[in-house]
C-alpha cells in the first residue's frame, strides 16, 4: 500500500488562485522484504530500522516525492493497482495570515497494489 498526504489552499476566486503543495512524504505499508525488493535504496527505514523481513510495517516511507516513480517501480516488479481510497477535510485559514474566506484542504490517499 502506498499512501500520501497533500494540501492546497483555495481562495475567494476558487480555482483561479489555488495554491498546491507537493506530496510531503509517500508512505509504504507492507511486508518488509517485499518493500525492500521493490524500492531498494529509495526506501527510508529510519522509523522501523530493525523490522524482520517476514514481518509487516506501516512505518516506511520513500526518499522521493513523486507518486509516478513509486507506481513505475511497483509495475516493474509485477504489481498492479487493485484499489484506491481518498479522503479530504477543509478548514478556514485566517489564522495563517490569509483572508478570512480562504480554505485549506488536506487529503490522504492510499493506493493498494497486488501481485499475482
């Protein structure tokens, strides 16, 4: 499973002045040995460094910030996307110094892959 959080701000003019931010971190959830096989040196294991290869973890993340790279690596390893889920929330942003009607949207998306 690949997951990421994203955020953007939409002001009074809606789409005309939307400010998007790139994905800050792409997380990896799955069996340790399989994550290492697919992502190799681009897998950051610092949050769960001593995880045995046969165990599962949800604490790894990738050293790059482009979903396409993660999808390409999974595809090259014989995986296909099986499901996707996304959720979003909205908050007004006057405390961040923006106009009172600006909204900050955050989203969390997960992509589930399987290999036959």
